[in-house]
């Protein structure tokens, strides 16, 4: 099953190293393929370098696509993490 949602980056410094590392760590036990699309560039969300290369600033709207058997749970975890600013609140 494939799920696609848009999410706003709330972190004051955007998707910098700490949130990128949190995303990669969150996805490690998950089976689904996860990609982020921003400004017509799509990347594999399991790669910290790819996330950093997106250079998504605060208030950027990113399209998150999750495809696989645990897509619903994976998307839910990602949305919670983005909402909680990856623990930087």
C-alpha cells in the first residue's frame, strides 16, 4: 500500500543533521520504502546525506511517500516526529 502526505517542517533550522538522523533512526526497523519530495527533487528518506541535500528550511512543505506492508504505521510515526519537531521543541 502506498500513502502520500504533505508535511510542514516546523524546526527553526529546517531539516538539519539532528532531525535527519532522527528520521533515519526511526526508519531503520521499518520495512516500507520512504521518499521525500521537495522542490521537484525526490530522495530516499533512509539516507541522512540525501535528507540534508534537500536543504528544506523552516516552513518548507515536503511530500512524504511511504510504500510497503507497514506503510500506515511508518507514516504515522513520521507525522508524529515532524509534529514534535524531532524532540527539539
